C-alpha cells in the first residue's frame, strides 16, 4: 500500500510522479477533494465545486498516462489539480465575479488563460473566491462569504485572489490561478506564505485587456520552480491578441535551473510610496533579511532612490481607472452590487471620456518616469510586499457606514507597495522570506525587475529560497 500523498507536494514534483506512474491523477484529485471537504467549511477557499467534472478529467488524465508511449509525450502538468479564480470564464461553469448581483448561467467558452492551463494537462479543481470584481484585497462579501487565513482564521488571507491563496496554503491545491490588478497575486502570497509573481504587462493574455493593462493573470504556488514552470505555460504568444509578445526563447524553468547571476545592483524601498501610510517594522525587517542574503550572494546594494511621483498624482490617475473595475460584468440584479463598488461605478459615470483618456495618458507618463529611473538606478528593487501584517477579518469596515469607499482607503496598507508596479507594468514577485515570531504569520518580500525580466526575478527569488528555505513552513490546521 502506497503512503498517502503529501498535500504540500509542489506541483512540478507531483507532475513528475504522475508521469513516472508513481501516483495516479485520480488519487491526486481525490486527495484534493477530500481535503476540501475537511477544511473548506472553515476557510472558504472555493465558491464553485464541480467534483464530477474533476473526477472525469482526472480519469481521462490517468488513461492518457497509461496510453503514452513515453512520459515526454505528455503535457507538462498532466493530472495536476488547479482551481480558477472566479473572475475568469470556464466553459460550463458560472462566473459570478464575486457579486451577488451576477447571474449564474454557465459560461459558453473558457478564457484563453484557462485554455492554456487545460492544454498543459491541469485538472480544473473548481473556482476560488474573490472580492466583488476584484476591487478589494480581501473577500468578505454577501455573495461568497468570508475567506480566512489558514495561519490565523481570525485574519484575512488577502486578495482579491483570496481563495487561491487559502487553497494553496492549506494544501487543498498544489497551485492556483490568480489575477493581479493592484497586488491581488502578491498580497495573498504575502498573507499566506506563498510565492506569487505578477508578470510584465502583456506577457500573459486574457480575452481582453483588464483595466487598461493594470491587471494580469498568474498563479500562487509554494516554490519558485512551480512559479517558473507555470509561467512557461502562460507566457505563450497569442496570435489573436495584438499586444502579445513572441513566446520567450528560453524557458523560465531553465532560467531557475541554471547558474544564478551575481553582481546585480539591488535597490530598496521601505518607506510607503503613498504618503501618510505607515509601515509595520516587521515588514521592513523582512526587506533587511532579503538584502543581507543578496549581498552575501554577490550582489551590490545601492542607495539610489526610486523616482516616485507625488502621491496625489499617482492616486488620482490610478483610481480613475480603478473605478471601472466592474465594467463589462453582466449583472442580473445591479441593486445587489456591494456599496463600495456602487460608489466606484457612480464615480466612473461622473467622469467624461475626455477626463478618462487624460487619466490613462497620465498613468502612462508616470509609468515612463518611474521605469526610466528604475533602469538607470538598479537592476532589481526590494520592498515589503505589504506595509502591514494580514489584518483581522472585518478591519476594513471602519467608517464604511458613512462612506463606502473607506473599504478601499482602509486597505491602502495592503496594496501601497504592489499597486505602483501595476501602473508601471513591471514584473514583481512576492516570496515568503520572513516569519513574524510574535504572531506566527508569514511576511512577504517583493522583488521588482525591469519589464520583461521575469527570468532575473525568478533567479533571484530562487537564490533567496535557497538561502532561507520556506518549504517546511506550514500552517497548523488541526
């Protein structure tokens, strides 16, 4: 009798075991479904389960393994379960966008990102929770309930890819799809002790350009190798998207398996990019841990400052675009949209097309100014992923009775370091480098590179993973 599958096995290792016929995709799927049964009632990672579909896909994957003449003939992730965030369409499943006002009709077709996952052999495991339209960095909603952090269920797991973070951190899934328009991959990575990479704008294409290019798809994982392998799946040239670059010549997995670079110029930013937002000392401490490890690995720490624009310019341009986050979502009952999103919608409708176009142009000008200073000053920038530890569930509610937009303002400490790089479109990764002894919570560090340098990000993230391994850190789930 084989020992049970470790639910925290990395996806790449799980895929290799399936190809070697050491474990069956059916066993893997059953293990995930059983763990979901055990844990999801407490943590609320999944908003749509389709267990029959999961078992059918796993069975088909098992048949494909048995028929294959060689393991090399199989897709790279054949039989590995992966849930999809409930902002993307999966054919035959409903897409609620986290809203009680959305309809529940099954989607007619899958988003291109979902199709790439399926082509790579993943077994779609269901859909995970998100804040409504993905506009807040937590999920506590009428439609989907409260998603909770596996490390401390009294705290948020971050968001808006809340369920994705919970699913991977708790071992319900080895990897999960996530999306990031202001930090929604990197924030739950930090809150849940995971790896989360936001790719360069345009590298990964969805069916449309999300919020003027602020948003993009990616994954949440437990290892740098898993993140690199998933990016190899997602970063494929899309001939139907004019903004899609050619497929990278060198695989990202190859980049993290080769020699690590040395001699890079590493900058640091520990003061909040948004004036008036304090930074928890433990988050700044995490940056110091990263800088010491990188200096010990042969890199140069430089004092160059990132040329950030005045707070009011950055916030005004970003929020004008962020107001349209719910645009294009088909609603069965618009009156059931959450108050903060109704306020965003009203703000968007109060701005004419001329003012909106000016805001888009302003973000492009600010982006160029920041990126020009970035590439002149350093190769990589290290920041806290968040300015705070994961907040307590419900902390965002302060003042929302009088002003529903306080839900966003109260969330600033979670997204001040991440959202800047949605504006610039640069790739950025959060790694779980630090752990707060007082609370037992993981603390993420964000590393940012110049556009199209995901290879460099992944290599340096791998350097940190080797210097400060995190694979054995797991929440005590009982």
